């Protein structure tokens, strides 16, 4: 269980996340949505250790991780991807996964890496240069593969489907469903596509100006007047 209690993140005079409290189970797929600038990625950065909250608590599986370094959070089972893929320069696809696994677990399990490569469809590209020889969909798959290599209990996915065409999105969405079932990993996903969120998630949390404004089923959330107003700026009649 990931427990956020009154988490606030400031950048100078700007409050990016404002007193947010939220619980995320590690056996579910949960959506995190909201308009641009709502604080979603900043919240991911706070959870994963890339941003320091000015107030609040972040507890993962009963461990207070607020002051823990990034590697410690990874070893506890918190994994993440980035909206813009970040392959390690001048390393192959396989080496990217190997580094991620070593960083997060302190050891190497080649059989696990082969399993992950096969799962994300990159076995044939394992020896390719990750920064120069992969298409966008393959780079997205590598992001997921690197995160899986850290043996996460909860995986934070930051717009992992962004930039993919419709068929590619649907294939990737199925891969995420299969990943949840096969590896038993919980997922918290930032995504703007309502169809994707509605198909993937039984629960959706909505941020606006750094505050939680709705939390419930996709059907209830996307009918919520406050959510509609946050996207359109107009009241829903």
C-alpha cells in the first residue's frame, strides 16, 4: 500500500501539489488524471524521490520513504517510467535492463531479464543500441522493461502511451493488463486518453491545481461536474 498524507510540493512560490492525501493499493490498476499542470508528474517525482515535499508523509508498505534516496525506494518496490523515454546512452537494450536490475536489486538475474525482454517484445532487439536503433513504440516498451527489471511492487507509469497511434495504444494497453496479471505488479498510471483509463482502471483519481478533486470509478469520475469543469472551464448543465 502506498499512503500519501497531506503531501505538499512547492517550487518557490508555486504550489504544485497541495495537501494531497491518497491511498494506492499494490494489487490494483489505478488511473491518475487531470488537466495539464495539475501536478501529476510532480506527484510521481515526489513518490519516486526526484522531488522533495515541503510537507506531508509518503509511506510505502509501512515504510516512511520521505527521506529515502531513489535507490532505496526502488529496492522497496517502487518503480516508474517517464513520459519521454530515457534509455541509457551507448548501451544496448539488454544492458539497459541489466543496469536497472542491478541498481534496484543489487544483483543480476539473466533469466528474469530474458523473460522481460520476451514479454515486452524486444528479444530480437536485445543487442541493439537503445538510443539510436529503436522506434518510439519500442522505446516505450523498453521503459516498461527497465521498470519491470527493478522487481516493482507498484509501478508508476507516466503517459507511457503518449505519441502512439490508436492500434499501438490498444496493443500497449493489453500489454499493461497482461503485466498486471503475469507479474502481480500494481500500477498507478497517468494518462489523458479516457478510453485507455476506462478500460485499464477500476479506480481513477483526479488532480487539479495540485489538489485531489475526485476519486472513484471511471464512470462516476468522468461524470463528476468538478472534473468536467477542470477540463473545460465551464459548468456542466
